[in-house]
C-alpha cells in the first residue's frame, strides 16, 4: 500500500482504491485517524472521534455534523444541554450511510443548535479554519467544512437552515450542497427551524457531493415532508453549452461584498461564458432587501417552538429546582448559551399576542414574494450565481459581540433557503490568500443542473482545495 | 416595534421559561432591540394581497398506513432520562 494523502484523496478515489483492494477499509480509516491526531488539536473540527465498532461499515470514511443523531455515539448539537445525550436510534441519513458501508470517523463541531455563522457559538470551543487557524471556518457547520479542508475526512454531512452548509464550504474552500427542501430526511436530526432545515453533503469535488447526495436523499416514511427525488446524475460534461446562467444584480452588488470576493466571482462568471454558457443579468430586488429580516423572524419563531422540548424531563440536562417550573427555568438557563437564548426570545416575541401579525405573519408573506421573484428568474435562467459569502473567512472573535454583524454573513445564502431552493457552493479563487465561494442556485429539484454547471466550472477553475500551508 | 424595554425582555423570558440574570437582561435588551429594529423593515411593505407561505413545498397530507411496528423498549426510551421511577419520568412537584 502506498501512503494515503488524506489532504487530496477524494471519496471517489477512495472508493476505487477499496474496490481494487489496494487499501483495506481499516487502513483507510487509520490514515484519517492519524491525520486527525496530527492536525485536529489545532483545528478542533471534531467533538468526538469514533473508535472500533461504533464507526460501523468498512467502506469510505465520513464525518458527521453533531446535530445528526447517531445511535450509541454522543450527539451534543454543540450545546451543554445535550452534553450527555447518547441517541438510542440512528437518523435516517445515518442509516442510509451505513447501508452504503460508509464508516463514521466522528462527530463534527457546530454552533450551538446550528445557530451561528462561525462555529464560535459551540459550547465546546470554536473550530479553526485550516487555511488560517486565526480565522473562523464559517458556521454553523464549521467542523464538517474544516474536517474536509484539513484532510480529516474525505467528505462529511452538514445541515443548513440559512447557510450552514454553503457558507462554511465557501470559507474553507470546499464544495457544499444545501439540497431542495424535502429531498433529504430530517428524522433523527436535532431540529432548529423546521420549514428551513435540510441535511446535505460537504466534499472536495462536485462529483463526490453528487454521489453523497444520491446516498442520503429520497422519501422517508419517518419524515412526512420528504418527497420522491429525481435520479441523481454524476456530472461528466466539461462545457456549459445550452446552460443559461443568471447573475442576480442585488446578490452580486450587495453592500458589504469584499472587492476580492467580487473579482473572483466575476472571473468565474466570465469563465462560464467561455465554456459556452449564456450569461445574463436578472433581478431579485425584494429577496435581498427583505430576505434577512424575513429569516430572522421566521427561523427564531420556529426555533422557539422546537427548543421548548428542552425542559429537563425526558433527556438532556436537568438542573435542580424546588418545584417543576423552577427546575425547567434553571435547566434552560444553564443549558442554553447566548445565541439560542437570543433566538428563543426573538421568536417568542415574534409569535406573542399583539405582535404576531406584524412580525411572523408579515414575514410569511414576504416569503411568498421571495419565492415568486425566484420563480420569475428561473423562467429565463437554469442557474443563478453570486458570491456565497460577502467576505472571506474573518478573524476569530471579530463578530462575537455583535449578533447583527454575524447575521449579515448569511445575507446572500438566505433568500434561496427561504424559497426552498437548492444551492451549491464551490471554491472559485482566493482573495487575501483565503478561499472565495461561488454560490449556484437552481429551481426546486434541479440538483442535477447545479452539479453539471458546477462540475464544468470546477474543471476550468482548477482550484487547489488543499490549504496552501499544508502543501509540500 | 423597534426597541424593547427591560420589562418586555423579562416578559418574553418568562413566556419562554428562561431564568435570566440581571446582567443577561441588560445585555439581551440591547441586542434584541438592535435585531428587532433591523427586522422591522418588513413592516414597510403592503402585503395585504399576498398570501403567506408556511412551507416551501406544495405538499398536502402525507398519508401512511396505520400498521403496528416495533418501537423503542422502555429501557431505551428512558436511557437518557435525568430521573425515572418505574416507567415514568420523575420531576419535582408542580
């Protein structure tokens, strides 16, 4: 067996090595454990690393975001509330991974209850960006993105409510898909905002991303929001002939987009044109202007309801109290960090008597506008493109004391999430030595169009996914 | 609706069953006011003729056959319980 370079090995290549018996499942797993031992003390991508039989399977290794329930393996959601929680059943996506022989490396760090854009809201300390450990990996799925970028997993599962797969993928230079709402089961996944939450893949290549999506997607009797999904096509085309690429003005000119990010995205759009795509401008005026406000009314409202279950009764933390009410209130004060508390209060306020129509009710109507604007854009275009994040990875600590500044990280990913649309982020270049993400958005169930477009661009961009400081 | 008072914060915290320290009330009052001011932009829009969207897919009624199947045992269901008495969750008096 030749030495396995976990920084470069894709899942597709790992599969070939396993099938040709050039490496065994144990050797492959050991190579990743060695990489974790070497680099994770600095990165802190993992909250838990699997040992022995609990990893399951003997195939391609995979890392799992710690909001996804894993039987017999701790699942904390990055919160003190679930510090000692060990699920007694697997999430459907875990069952599907296991049925494909995938082998779990461990559970990756996340902002508490997936609420955040930097992974700094984790109760277990932040994850560091493999490109520059003084910077954040994005969030909430910073652990999964850092694990893939740092060669600590060939691919990973994340979850996305308003950008938690796409934004970390952008900041860590990997490929992340937020699938169409309803294509991937949430059964067994810690709930944040149920009309938005989706599970999806993070990988080094678009083909790996498509392959992992084909494994986890499809109707599940245990999640009544799931539907039948079109057959996944692993992309092969190197050109973009016949693909109509729309450039929404407001998503590309929004205030706060760094010049280096704008340049890298503009070059990627020019590249798309040179590959044969028909490129044109379009407009999503109210989606961008009101999307963030709409999201920060709807997502906290749903979160305040979902997080009501943490009451110290059936599972999770319990604090002491003289009576039931005191026990519940103390448990929730001790178990939740600041961000869940903020969102629970914001959501409770938005839903409270006298404010409901002006807040939650209004936001639901704005959501209809956002959906209509995207529908109109897709009458003329197959795929819409923009930066994934307005900025490259920022310094740890830069935004922790200003929640509103943190929320602006998701300005460009949120509108399509509100409309239930699939979105893919691929690395399209560097700015200040840090990766820039290109966001591709499609109509509902158009994952194959995203894979096709992103794969052709990926080939032409030839972005090196290995962080510069790890290259030998 | 921009800006909420200290009493508003305490009221919402009570509704949400959160016990907050005085310092937390002060901190959250400022932060929540700033966030509410930012999201209040939606009230500018006249949306009286726009229907609400509660769910991004147009699915109606997902039916399932009502068939008995194995479920968790009592010991599994109580595996993470902070306190158990026989087959009940035990809590302080209400």
